C-alpha cells in the first residue's frame, strides 16, 4: 500500500434519476458529496437531454472542487445507469436525446429481436435501442459517429476520448457479431475497455467547461451494478447486494452459471465466478410516484405488523423485468376498502417493493443458489432503516448496512485506488475500505406473517401476466 496523504478520488454515478458526485479518500471516507436531479417528466418515454449530464457536471463540480487543489485528486472513476444510448457526432455533440431502458418505444424492437434471435440480443437492451434509432430516426443513425452509454458520454466530456466501458469483457454490452446480427454497423460503437483500464486524462476543454484541472487520469469502471457489487464487497460465493435505487435488483456472486430466462447471468469481474442478477424496473420510482399522488411518500415507521393492512401492490409501473420481462406490465392495488387511509396505501407500496425483492431472491434460490451472507444494501433505500427491517422481515434474509449507502461511488473509488497503487488488489481494497454499520436480523414470526401476503402477490402476478 502506498502512502498518499491528502489524497482524494473524484467519483461519479449517473443514476437513473439523480446524478451523484463525491470526493472520497482512499480509506473510503467521503470528504464532499453533491447531487442533482435530472429534469425528467413522467411519460412513456425514458430520455435524457444533453443538458442533463452537462448541467449536472457543472453543478456538482462547482460544489465538489471548491477549495480542492489539483494534486489532491489522483483519479476519476465514472459509473452510471444502463442501458442508455446517446448518439453523438464526430465532434462529440449529441444528435438526439439519450434513450433509456424504460422507454416504451423500444419494446417492439425487443420483441422482434427476441423472436428472431432469442435473449442474447435483448438482455442487454442496448441493441434494441440502437435498432430503434436506425429504423425510427434513420437520419440520426446515419450521422451517428458513436453510440455512447450514459457514463461513457461523461468519460468523453472529461477526456475527449470515445470509448465504451464494461466491468468485464465477458459481459460486454455488445459484440461485433451481435451488432451485425441485428443489422447494425459495428463502426458506430466504440472499443470496449474493461474495469481498471485508464481511458485518458482530463482535458483542457473539460477544465473550461467544468473547472476540473487537466491531466487527472480517468479510469474505466463500467455500469452501476458492477460498481455496486464492488462497493458492497459481493466478491465471494454466496455474497450479494441489493441495489435499492430508482430501479432495483439483487446481485448474487455464485460459482456456477445459471440458465433461467427470468434472470441475468454474467461473468463476474472476479474470475471463475458469476453474477446472478434479478432486476426490477421500479422501486424508488414507485415511491416517488405515490409521493406525487399522496403529497409525500414519507411516513413514520409502522409500530406493528397489524398496521400493514392486507393491500397487495404490484410495483410494475414501468413494465417489469424479473420475473416477467414484460414492458407492458402495469401496477395494481388489490384489496382496497373504504376504511383504508392514505397512510395504508403508502405503506402498501413499501410492502409491495419488499414482496418484489422476495420474488427475486426466491427465483435465484430456485436455481440452486444460496445467500450465505447478509444482503448488503446500497442506494437511497438503505437510508430508511425501518424499510430495511421490513425487507428482512418479508424476505427472511439478514441485511447489512454499510458505512455509506453509495456503494456505486465507493466501488468507483476502489477502482481508482487500485489503479493508483494505493492498494495492490481489489480484494485488499475491499477488506480495508468496507465497514459494517449494522446487521439487521429477520424475525421468524414476522416472516411467517408475510407468507399470506406473498402467496397472494404471486397469484396475482401469475393470473395477470403468466396464465
């Protein structure tokens, strides 16, 4: 381990609804944080304007870089949501709004490619988005020099270099053969860099736009789930993390691949292991939605389980991935009566999210996998401790609260610190940086109480979407 006093790593997470930036020390302590919400409006579209990312960089860097000297920032790591694609010209200017994975205009291309080629061209979702551009906006497609992921557009803004980043080349967002199979031009997609590769250095143009000093190395991280796995220490068989952000999901580290169409299975960036993922489309989004309807989604913690009225909520407000992979799926309240209150409805949304998490966990376990360690939780959902306790009660799993809810940012910092030789290996960095704040144990009686909730939840899901 090297000694770098007064050292910080600048880390960025372009989340689904919120742009987050932090300066973190090599020991894992956040020195400064800043965030900015995108200017999104509810619709069937899932888009980001160029200004969403540029203005977010300007806003957050204006806070983060104040009173920080250039030599103190020794590296930058960028992660973000996916799949999102931004078509840009040769001079890096966006030719169209960025289109994300929740955009309903893409669903017909998912269906078409799946019927022709199976899941291999649709599971990443990038290829259906690119095909949408080719067929719906041929002029834009023709002018496109590169399609960039959200975080790679930020890498371009910082360095001036076109690239694509992935946590491991074994889980590349696309390959030349898959692009060609879909009728897409591979030359419109950049070379892919694996985790830990240095992309370039901050440019003079980035200094003029954002105030970031030139010459700081920028390191490849990849998509947010990989950064979260790293930032929560899910690096060994049986370890897992739940990403409780605007969308959600469970990622389990396992030693065998899983073949189940309801799940995603990727090579882990730790060789010989696999990342088994159950991904959901809305969790935080569901709470934001009910907050708009009811004035707020914030409620005091339930004093007892009897406060949780037996209202079943299916949180499929933007379709659903695991277990349905159905972009047309919709949400549902079941069991409403005239005695139910605003608080009852809000609490049912929290409970419905927990039931969805249990659904994901049990589907993973059906494939012979085991959760041998507490589930490390990251994202805004980790801030609400009673919500974490409710998840433990509903799922029957132990949960682990870490020193920060920003696992993605911590994962970026670890990549930077290893590249900077502050740590020799990722494993050394994780063992040194991660601090367990609390273990939340499930109550067997509470788990039993939710059995009826869960069975109704599954029956409704099957009746509506699987029969």
